[in-house]
């Protein structure tokens, strides 16, 4: 499925600012299953989930660490404690990554704005969109370029040229070094893209309740993700979540 999404350069600075955790995700290429060779549909789907979910967890944990850092800063401010030089430096780096302007006279307002962006996407929703956009890992773009979310780029050589690209079009389907990079790019799009302000606003509201962790309420805000008209894309995402019981992979409240 083609998306409306434009490309951006993924920088990983903010994802690693506040974490030194070790993970056990599979290597990007060596352990990638050949999903096309799995004839049993249910086995193919489960293999896809088992392969991609550790990468999703890595990105989510890294974002969560940064979110916890911001919450710690908020607590310091509430207690009238000064932010250290290191605190301020890391805050500025996160602000740059998430496209937020820091107000040095009102750190709390800037941090609260960041908290609407520095947050996870429920794994069930990530898996559903990855499954749809990559055909459960069978698309050429997923196999060759580790692109599971249909991201486009517009610099020659930045990705894979679609066989059915229209005359005069210059976009390519972006290539990534690993599935994790693709997931991080997807995260960055939802967390900073102007098309997904409604997504972030609803997530912020729902983050105070258990409904947030299902990811289902957020589906209605994805109308700008796909070129499908009406709410056809949202219906497909929700059906994929429900039919495959993908909410079981979400974090628990």
C-alpha cells in the first residue's frame, strides 16, 4: 500500500540519550525469515510478529527512557530545583529531535509540549500497520530495504524505485539498514509530523487511562497515513488488530 508519507532523515540521538540497556533482538539481516516461503498463513503471521516485535520493543523502551527523563525534569521544576547543565543539554537535544522550541524562561511548558511527542505507539498498532504496509513482510521493500511502513524519500538513491512509479515521479521507497531503523522512522513521523497532531493530542488524553494501551482509539486519527479514501484504511487497521489479536503485544497499564 502506498502512503502519503514524505521522508525525513532519521537521527537516533534522542533515542539513545537516556538509555544504556541491552537487548536481544535478532540481527537485522542474518535472522530475517523468508516470509514468502512460509505457506501456512497463520505461521507466516506469527513468524512476522515474533521477528518484528523485539525491534518494536527496543524502540519503545528507548522512547520511554527519554519520556521518564522529561518527567524527572518536571518533578525537579515542581520542587523548585535547578536543572543541571547536563539536564539542559539533553533537554535541548530532545527538543531539536522532536521539533520543539525550548522557552528558557518557562522550561515546564516546553517539557509538557515534548511530553505530547515523546511517547510510545502501542505495539499492536505498530504491528498492524507494518503487516498492512509490508504484506506481512513479503513486500520487496521489506525484504530488500527493511521498509515495513511504506515511507517514501525523494533523493536519488535513497531507496528502492517502485516498478509502477508514475511518469515524472521522483520518489523512492526508503531503504533502512535494519527493521529497527524503519520502526524509529515510523515513530518519528507519528511523533513529529504535522499530519498527526490529532494522533498525538488523543494519545496524550488517553495516556491517562487504560484505553490508550489498546491503540484502537488512535486508529481513527490515521486518515493522513494512507492514500485510501474515506475511512477505509482505518477500518483495515482496526480489522487487522482485532482479527490477529494484536493487542496482546501492547504494554500493560
